[in-house]
């Protein structure tokens, strides 16, 4: 008799437990998809308004090298940022608008310094290196220096070696 009651009890409880788990996982998916939608909405709204400062992750180490070459901007330069300082070296880095700089892909860019910033990747605890270049623009009346990532410049400078 005990065995029959236990069997009947398990037959009723087990499906309810499974249904409850699948129902919870379904609601979990819907909540994660709603949070994903929220993240997408917030990233869309932030991409419309470019911030004037960046609170990027701090670099573990930055190595500076001399550079001396002239190139042009890459045709996809508008997708990247222009910084006042090397990203990761200051807490609040100013980001400039490309439109305010009045440059085009054909604008000559003078490079006088390279910075290799080392960041620690939080996912796998490995170190990533990013190259930044200090540039001035040919059309600029001032000698204002800006820092840009290596994706901003045409790739013809990568094989240049100044002796």
C-alpha cells in the first residue's frame, strides 16, 4: 500500500515539477529577451548622441613609440572615435566629432607618435593590445593633436620603417 501511494504521489508531483521548471525557464527566456530588448534600445539611443567624454576601461600599460609618416583616412573612418588622450590613460577622455574637425577621407594625416595600449580582457584574463596614433590634420590651422585607433588610418603605413 505504501508503495502504491508513493508511486501515485510521484506520478502527480513529477509532471508538476517538470511543468513548473519548463514554465520557469520559459519566463526566464522572456525576461532575458526583454532585458536584451532594453539593452538594444539603450544602445540605440546612445549611438544617436555621441558623448563628449568616455569612461573607458583603464589600460594596464601603454608603450609609446616614435612615428613619422603621412597618410590619409580610411574610407570607414567615421565609424571610429577621435580622442584627446590615448584611451585608457585618463578617467574622462574627450571624444571629438568628425564633423567638427572638417575632414574627409582624402585629408592628409600626419602621424608623429604611436601608442600601444595593453588592456586585460575580463572574459579570459588575457591581455589585448590596441594601437593608437597621434595625428594632426593637413587642413587644420592649429597644431592640435588627436589620438585615433589604427582602423582610422589607411593601411599603407604598416609596412613603413623609418631608419
